[in-house]
């Protein structure tokens, strides 16, 4: 099946896929299942559910996510682009329908219900936008006068508008960062970069003014002694990080994680520290860093501008989401409600990340004629050369 001489699709996929990157992603997926055993039983018991409730669901989601990632990684670049376009169209529509038909949780409408299961459309919008945005930016770089970059910006605004109305500040920031990464990779002047930085600060101030729940989180982060929104989980998460020491208290022995409401989701990293220690968590961070760096290096070896932009943007998006989650757990930024990819509990998030990572694997595959390619052309004034 995997013989070099046999020209089957699976054999071709096997000899062109980045096996180290694929292995790292599978290990991270399995780590999420492992940590569900440690973090989720106390949460399930507090909710009146069986201790195995979240463990079973996490295992089911992981068993679905793996074939999704593998299937997406087998797509040729053209097919990957069309798959991303289909997902983007469907889930942007669902994103706006959520405002009217969505399930309201804690004052926000971010989920829509299907046959008893809830789906968060924004999770699928993120990787799909990264790929379609990369394609549009690549087209604008190759063909001067084509308004593809303007179209990408219009799509971004349509997504951001829906997210702000939910409201979801964290996902909004991630979509804006994805668009900013595409701008940077496609080559813009430092003057524009400074202007965008100033605009980002202005947007944060506007969000603080307009959204009371966001303002409460910022106030509690700046002045924890005042109490308020979000300080309880952060305090318990920090206690879990501290109590584990270097090697942890052992599986099931952490005390702080038993009182963290979202120990299985947003604060799974803190729960892992209490159970398995700081060294385990450092290994988890190293694995995430390896995935991001390996994907960026693989992107540089592609001759297609679209593949370079798409794979790089997906890697940056994955790294940013992971970094935000870790920073929240370490109390370096206010709580964002951002999952740790493949590790935190959540079916929509896991499947969406699997789709995005599958596309990243597809875009970093080596074509037979590209195996002698070792890097990008000279950088000149832009990060990615428009020449193909």
C-alpha cells in the first residue's frame, strides 16, 4: 500500500506528507484524551453527570477528528482550496444565523443547535478564512490590479461583524490577527504595520467601552484584589499550577483542579500542571512550538505562493490560539474563553482544528517536482515573493 513503486493515492500521500508534523499532531490529540481522564471527572460530578461523561465524549471527538485531519491532508492544493471555500460559505451563514437562532449561554449567542448537539460556527470559520484569505492574497500579489485583497478584507469584516454581535471578543481578535498575518506575509510597509497596531489599540479601547463583560474582565485582571468577574477560576488555576511542582501530585491527586469550573476546557493546562507537574507542561508547550515551527519551515519549501501563505497562516493561527490559552492559564492576559487546540474539551473546536491542521498538512506536502526545493526566493521587501 505504501510502496514507492505503487502510484496509489495513499502511497503518494504517505511519501509526500510531513511525517514528523503529522506525528506531533497525533501525539497532541492523544494528550488531550489523556488529560481528559485527569481533568474532567470532578467537573462532571459537579454537573450531576457520570464521571466518565466528558472522557467518553472527548474520546469520541478525537476518534472523529483523526480521520477528518487525515482526509483533509490527502487533498491536492486545488481541492483543499475548494473544501475551505465550501466550509467558509456554510459556516459564515451559520455564524449570522446564530444571532437569531442560536443558543444563549451567559449572555452570548455563539452556538447553534442541530439534533441535540451544539455547534460553534466561528471555530470552522477561522481555518477556512485562513486558507481562502491566503488564496486571495496570493492572487493579488501575482496579478496586479486584481481586487482579491479587498475581497479578503470584505470577508474578514463580514466575519468580525457577526462575531462582535454575538459577542465574542476572543475569536474576533484571532480572526483579525489572521488577517494581519496575511498582510504581513504578503509584504506591507512598516508605516502600515504601525498604523494597524494603533488601530488594534483603538479597537481594544472601543471594546472596553462597548462591552460591559469585557470591561469587567479587564478591570479584574488589572486589579485582582477588587474581586469581580473571572477571578475565581484564575486564582484556582494558579493554585493548581503551583501545587504540582516539577513532577505533579499524580493522576487524580490534584486538589485545586477539583474546584476549577472549566478544568476540562479552558483551564486544562492548569489541571495538567497539578496532576503531572511543570515538566509535563513544558513538554506540552515544546510540542506545540514544534508543530508551529515545523509547519512554518515546511511552508517555506513550497513553490506555490498560495501554499506558502496558507500553511504559514494556519500555523500562526494555531500558535496564537495556543499562546492565548496558555497566557490565560498563567494569568498573563485576561480570560478569553479560548480552547487549547486538540487538548481542551469541545467537539466543535476539536473537529475544526483537525480540519485546519489537515489543510496545513496538505499544503506542506512535497510534490515530486518540488523535492529539490530547499527554500524561498530572496526576501526583498516582502516576506513571501510573488514569483512561483
